[in-house]
C-alpha cells in the first residue's frame, strides 16, 4: 500500500470481506513493520465485469480505460466494444492503442480502426517493445486501466512506462502453454514522472460481461445513440422494436454491430435482474 506521504508499506486486511480492488483508497492504521487496512474509502468509479452470478472488480477509481490491440492477433471487436461501453458506463475516457506498428501487417490493420476514431475515440500507434513515449501524454494526471486480449502487449507497455515494473510478458505459446495468459492478476503501477498518474495492468480476457449495468444507462453509453435519446415516442422506449423509436429510425447511422451489442447488453442486464 502507498501512503499519502509517499511511503510504501505492507498491509494486511482487517477481516476478509473488504472486497479490495486495485486502485482503492483505504483507511489504515500504520504501525512499525506494517499496517492494517480498516476500510475502503468511497470510489469514484469501479471498472468490473459481471455475469448474472458473479462480479470481478478489475480496478477502482479509474478515470481512463485504454484497450490494446495489435495486428498479429485476431481482434475480437465484440469484446473491444464491450470495453468501450464499460468505460462510458463509469464515465471514463476511452483510448485505443494500436500496438506492434513494427509489423508489416500494421497499415491494413490501422485502417480498420478508423471506425473507432469516427465514434470519437483516440487511437495511439505504438511499438511498445521499442518506445512507449507516444502514450505518455495520454497518461499524465489520469488513473488508467489497460485492457486487451492476451498477447496484445499490455505488460510490455507497462514495463516501458515503469521500468522497475518487471511485469511478466511473453507469447502465449512459449510462456505458459496454449490458452494460458501471461498476466494472471491486476497490478497497479505508479508513474511518478507523470503527475498523479497510475496504470493497472490486467490479465487478458476472452469475455467481458456487463450484467451489472443499469438497463436505463446502457443506451447512454453508446455515444452515437445519444443524439436520438429522448426523441422516441415512448419515454421508456427500450429501442428494440417500439414504434416511433428515434434510435431505430436512425438506420445506418448506428452501425449494425453496435446496435446488436446494445440489444445483447440490455438482454444481459435484464436477465441478471430477473435472476437476482
Ligand atoms: N513485434 C512486436 N511485439 C510486441 C510489441 N509489444 C509487445 N510485443 C510482444 O507481444 C507478446 C505479448 O506481450 P505481453 O506484453 O505479454 O502481452 P499482454 O497483453 O500483457 O498479454 P497477457 O498478459 O496474456 O494478457 C510478447 O512476446 C511481446 O514481446 C511490439 O510493439 N511489437
Ligand atoms: Mg500481461
Ligand atoms: Zn427508442
């Protein structure tokens, strides 16, 4: 745990039920040789994934979500869009990192990311194993969580930013065998040169449920839907098949895969509420 005056100490938790997440601010009693975490202070945001039955906190008090993609691994855009929505739900800034720009396939890959720029999200190109400085201006004064499929280069980025970090990196096949991930827990790294900045390296995931999202908040998390919300005939319109729905009337101005994601998320959230 980092103390407000800059010192770092080892701590134990008082009880096991505090539910600490990476990035939490806590109240602790400090004694020589260690400390005891007494309570978790209120969070400004909580980046988490959830299905109907369980939740997994990834990082607390985050102000920015950065998703990492690269041309040598098939990008799951369904997953990528879920991270965007997760960021918007927590009112976090979202940025995309296009990593491994040293690879020959990069240029064609980069074209495909224009869709996200058109939505309004920044894209930063990087060759993380050579130089991460293009990312630094995005990180100053922000609390960032890095997300991405396994092997995209998240831990490589963290090692470049915080040279003492020594986060494990590796190709999936050589490091731990097919299907295993190099990073297995979320870890927070402070970036002392970047003015109140920290970054959380998270393990690559294959699924990212958003069952915790309030049904009424989901449409607002789709930036391109916002101009139409409020113009539907029914005030409680769910934008599924209601007559006079302004979102559905927008037609091709909302990409079909984003509308499909909206409908899937609404379904996920409503089902979870029916279970609980
Ligand atoms: N060519 C190239 N390889 C890179 C670059 N950045 C990272 N790599 C390689 O990509 C592989 C995966 O990198 P990691 O940083 O471990 O990926 P990760 O996203 O942390 O993966 P998980 O921890 O499994 O989620 C490693 O072999 C890195 O050396 C880059 O800019 N160019
Ligand atoms: Mg990693
Ligand atoms: Zn509607």
